[in-house]
C-alpha cells in the first residue's frame, strides 16, 4: 500500500536497509546503539533491519566495546565475503580487470597491454574485458553467481538505450555508437542476471576519490582524469552523484592546435599527455620513441628536472621546462573555468599522467589558477592530487555495481520485467504493422 507521497512499505524497508548498509560500509564497525542516531532510524527499526541483514549474511559481528555502565555493545560490520565486484579500466595503454570482495579488498587482477596500433580496436578491447573477467574469477576460484555486477570505465560519452543497453560515443578514439554492453554479453560466461555498469572513466575515478580518497568529507569537488587526454567528474553538492564532463574539449585557443576529436583549440590538444609529448617534440625535444607516452613523459620530466637523463644539455632542460610550464598554464586556465562555473570545494587531479606530473608542477598549476579564476571561488578551493593511485579508475568502476547494490537495499539485481508499451505506442505499432520499431524515449540511467 502506498502512502500519500507514493512510497510503499517496501520502499521504506529498502531505504532503511540502504541507510544502515551504507553507514556500516563507510563508518563501521558500529554498534546498534550508534546506528540509530547515525541513520535516523528508531532502535526498533535498527534491530529489525540488522536481524534481517544478518540472516542474509550481509552483516556480521566484529567484537564488542565497553558501554557506560552497561553491558558491552556488540559491533557490527559488512561481511566481506557476502558479494563480489569486478572493476574494469579501459585505458590508453592497457585494459585492467580487478576482482574485489564486497569491502573492495582485491582478490585478483589481470592487465592486458594495448599496442599503439591496437589501442582502441573494439573487438580486441571487448575480448580483453571478457577474458579478463573469466581469468580473475578463475584465479580467485570465485563463483560467478556471487557477482553483484561488473563496472567498466571507458573514454567517451556513455548513453543508455532501452534496446541496446550502454552505448559508447568515443569521438576521440574512433568509437561511434559502440554497443559495448551488448558486445560484452555476447559470448560471456557470466549469468544473465549479472548486470553491467558502464560509464565514463572520469566518472569512475571521481566516485572512487569521493568515496575513499582525497574527496572524502568534501561537499563538492571536481576530479580530473589526466592521462593521454583529459576529462573531469563534477560533484556539485554533498551526497550527489558525480557526472562526467568533456572538459578536455573546452576551447582554450580559437583556431588553435587540432585536437584528436577533430576540433581546433581544445584543452586536450595542449594539456593531454599525448599532446604534451607532441609539443615537446615539435619544440625540438627528442623523446626516444621507445615505450609509448608513459616512457616519453618520464623522459620529459627527467630532462626538465635534471634527474640524470644521459646527454641532456642545459638547452634541452630549458626547452623541457618551458613546455611543462606552458602546460601548467593551460591546465590552470582550464581548471579556473571549472572553478568559476561550479565553485567546488576541492579540485583533485588523478590519472597516470596527472599523478606523475603533479608532484613536479602542481604549485605552478595553482599559481596559474589564481591568475585566471575569480577571487571569491578560488579563495575557497583546495587543489591537490588524488590519493588512490593508478588503480583509482578500476576501483571506481567497481563502485558502480556497489552503488546499485546499496540503492536496492542490499538485494541482488533481478532481470527487469518486460515493459508494456504505452497505449499510443501500441496503436502506432498496429497502424504501421511494425513490431516494436517505435522511437525510444530517454530518461534512463547508464547500465542496469
């Protein structure tokens, strides 16, 4: 029965379960006594929900603590082995697949390197993901039926289609409406009930840093993914879900360098690692060409900061420093736009290139931000590096099925029942004599 606000008893029970699970997940172990004030639930509701979750194996005892004059209070925590999560990072240089227990302890991982010529070959990437999922499950001797879902972080814009599932529009990598979810399901050995959650890699990085890293406690933040290209995740208010923005394709120079997306003057054409190495070469630098962008970026840093690169002269060093300083200014200007637009509490820089460059030139980036941003918002923002390292996108991808698990109150995903067409759609199908070929409406989320 639904109340006046449309919420049923089932909805309330799910919300209570979700509130208690999340409180234990992020702040546990906690006692029943502590869970009441923390979640806003009555002591009776806490007892009922805890008993229900414990009977399902989701919550377990974790010792006890002394109380003020009474009996010791039993501590509760999330049971780590009550579910499995998989996170996948489709990066510029590799596909990384990791298997986690419910509290994100890594159980197994595999990495598949991508040669430059194969970087974004759709069939190869799909095969790496499917094989990687099978390999980590086998390595941990894990039952696929215990999976709560597979999260995948990808470059590009991810849209959800009611018939095709998650579709990736990756203009910079040549992915034009790639039906990634359908491709992953074809030939997969996973049970059909295991959902896929596919989203932009900057979004997964942002969620990981906000949940577990440098963003914890912040009401709002912008998390930057700085790799071969650049992207960002914007978290506009406390507790809100972040959203990926194509920050790398903000125009920073009219009629400027051509970006790999095809447009002129994008930030990514100046500040992404690929563009940074290209600009160094064009200015007279001499990367060896061995090992791809990561090796070239290391050579650039060693040349600029005198870390012992053989044969580097003072002229070489000055040239490398000049390219890095110009890059810091572009990044500072681009970040100032995000600060002026969203007025975040924190700016966090992650991604393999951001973490490698950050310790060297973060202060220079901060200085340029101060030059370009408005005084009031820039005076309230902190700019720092992410804390989760190069695995942050993979961890964040695993949080996508975890967030769905929380939203369902700790219930496993069930296949969506077939939806009855609206009356006007049925009439249209009947008139045209076409089965189901009617325009799809939007409003759905990404994944399952």
